[in-house]
C-alpha cells in the first residue's frame, strides 16, 4: 500500500487536497474491486498504439476538407445520412466484438480512445462524447456509457466527461455541425492546477505525453475550462496545438472527428516513462520542449556560469514560500549565499501571472534553492546540468523529496543537491518540544494520519547557517566544475 501513501502526500501537497483524498479512497476501492466491463485479461493500450481501435471501414459522411474545419449544411447532412442508411451491411463477415473504448486498468489514470465516428457535445455540467460504431458492429454492439475523470489521475473533483458508445437501439447521436479532420483530445483543467507542481505533473506533462506525437495536428477540447490556466501556460498550449482551443462545456456545436482521445496519460510524478510514451518521449525531452515553448535558447543549454566570458557571479534563485515550510531566517540564508559568492535572486511567494518573464529569470540561474514545495517545479526552466538544491524539512520527507523533485530533476538532466535539516532547525522543535512524538516519531503521525498537517503545513524552517554554509560552498564548487 506504499503507493497510497504516495498519493496521500501528492494530494495533501496542496491544502485543498483533503477533500479529494476522501474521494480517492472511494475510487480506489472501486478500482480494486474491478470494473465488470474490463473483467477480461486483455489489455487495451491507450497511449502508444493510436491506431488500435481503427475500424475496418470508413463511416465518414463526407470527406473532410484538408486541414480545416467544415461547417456542414443541413441538407447535405440529411443526404449523407440517407445514403449511409441504405448502405448494405457487411456480408456475413465474422462478427468482431467491440473493443471497450474506455480503459480503467491503469492505476493512475482512466481514459478512452475512439476511431471512426466520434462526436463531442458540450454541456454546462458534463460534456458528452458519442461514439457511433461502424455499421458492421452497430447491430451487435452493446450500448455503453462511462464517466471519465478527464485529467491524468483518478482523483475526485476533476470534471467528468460522459462517453457514450451507441448501438442500433440507442437514441441517435446529435448531428454534426462542425467536422474536423484532425484528432481531438478532451481533458479537464480544474482540480489542483492552481498549484504549479500539479499544473505540470497532472496536466502539462501528461498533455505533452498524450499529444506531442500529433505534431500540433490535434484540437484540444477542454472541460471545466480554466481561463487563467490556459492564459498562464499559453506558450505550452500553442506549442502543442495548431488549432483553436475549445471551451467544451460552453460550446454549442456538435464537433465531429474521426479520432477522439479522452483523458491524459500520466505515468509518474512529474515524469514520463519512455517505454510507455509515443516516440519514447522522456522527461528530458519534456524539459527541452518547455524551454523551446518559452523561447529559452536551446543552444545555450549549459549553465550560465559555464560562460567564462561573463565576468559574473554564479546565480542562485531562492524560492521563498508564504505558507508552510517557510524559511524564517530567509535574510540570513540570502546573506550566507552571497557571502559564499552567489548572486541571489529572490522568488517571492504568490501567483506568477507572467510565466515568460519568470521562465527567463530561472533560465539565467545556475542553482534553484528552496524547501520541499511546489516552487521547485520551476526547475523545468533551468539549463542542463544546473542544480536543484532542495532543503528537506523534518519528518521523514526524503522519499517525497525524491519522488516529486529529485528523481524528475535527474531525468531532466539537472544535478541535485539536498540539505536535510536537523530537528532543531524546524519550528516544530520549539512548538512541540524535543521529547514529542512530532519530533521523535514521524511514522506514528503517519499512522494517525496527521503527518502532513504537522510536517507539510505547520512546519517552518530556521536553517543553522554554520551547518548550511558548507553545502552552499559545495553548490558553488559544482557550478564552477
Ligand atoms: C447543472 O448542474 C446544476 C447543479 O447540480 C443544476 O442546478 C443544473 O440544472 C444543471 N444544468 C443542466 C443543464 O442540467
Ligand atoms: C444495445 O445495448 C443495450 C444496452 O447494452 C442492450 O440492452 C440492447 O439489447 C442493445 N441493442 C441491440 C440491438 O443489440
Ligand atoms: C556568453 O556571454 C556572451 C557575452 O555576454 C554572450 O554573448 C553569450 O551568448 C554567452 N554564451 C553563453 C553560452 O552563455
Ligand atoms: C538525507 O537523509 C536521507 C535519509 O536519511 C539520506 O538518504 C540522504 O543521504 C541524506 N542526504 C544528505 C545530503 O545527507
Ligand atoms: C495527531 O493525531 C493524534 C491522534 O488523533 C493526536 O493525539 C495528536 O495530538 C495529533 N498530533 C498533531 C501534531 O496534530
């Protein structure tokens, strides 16, 4: 059950996570008891084999015009449907049972993929994706319906999309008003995305994994469209799609595609498993993609200070947190870093509206220093071989520091430094006392279920400068090496 603990922390990383968490266990319970429609042992690769569910015959009403969107005149639609109706059913060919189009078998995400006649219809609550099986199958198909949390994880609170696979006794799907000859990808932007770690780990990185191989020839249909999110990360969206992004729930068209993918394929925390990714994309390629999207020079992808022609001090960005795990003696830490020889740039807590400027700032740094927390996600904008320098708070947090940041950082080809604080450098030491369970037995708090409240939420850090300075010096040596 280790992975449950993992999830617990991922979610409680943000303080709104607790509500979602409760739901997660419900989902987990359902998941472990199995979904009847997937009782078979067959697996249905969602991520890598885009062509898997390609039907044997075409059901397109009219050939779509190249490259663009086609508004369909109503008369033509009628004619086409009539001709479709009089089309002879396939001769006595072997009846191929419908593949399930939705797959719940991955522990991390749910997803669907349809090829053929797929239609997206917006709805203020739950938008609907219709799948109409080809004529040879529609007689024998079972009508089915799924509700999909259309992000990259099975967490509650993500807006669900309804996927309906029809058969000949189903009420007909609404008629197409717009047809597009590129695939569509349906996903949600709500959830925990206000937190930058979740923005990248839950949406942007899995979005890259799921859609990059389309080379921009894909349309995004976003459910629970968060305008601020799309604006904040618009460079990443623009780099992934050549088409208008649709606010699906508020859309009143019936959008038809020959290929619709629902949900994002997330593999691990802030990380891609190349073995399961199209074109074997990996986390390093994701970082390079993000650099490119933000116009950070790819050819300059060496740490800043490696440029000897710059008569400048190495640069360190220090992430200052507002809430839990704040550096109480930030000024002393900054002074020590400057003393050692760094130029220090402060990243103040708060919402970063302009990611372009911020990305450039991070790019200009050799070291990104911060206590375990979402701000470290900005390591994505660092250059190859730059240093992620994570301060590990009190309370058995090494595994979380590794899984959420250090491991992804190494995959991104950054270097990693860490500083484990001692109990005395935690404000919990004063608050609860040196003999308390909080200081002496973090595992007991994990069992009680309030470890995250104490260590993630209540704890601030006051670094012992004389103990910390040698590690700053080590960082400087690494930069100069
Ligand atoms: C959407 O959900 C809200 C809240 O449950 C409900 O009041 C509203 O009637 C629903 N809208 C439609 C069109 O069903
Ligand atoms: C269509 O699917 C429904 C629900 O699975 C089923 O009850 C019905 O018999 C199916 N219709 C046909 C014609 O197979
Ligand atoms: C090195 O510094 C020079 C002078 O500022 C600048 O033109 C060049 O782009 C820098 N190169 C790298 C690799 O940072
Ligand atoms: C920090 O603590 C962990 C767990 O005890 C240990 O594995 C790691 O090596 C320590 N890191 C440093 C830099 O001392
Ligand atoms: C954690 O929960 C236990 C059991 O409910 C309680 O006794 C303890 O005071 C709590 N500790 C903290 C730090 O919240």
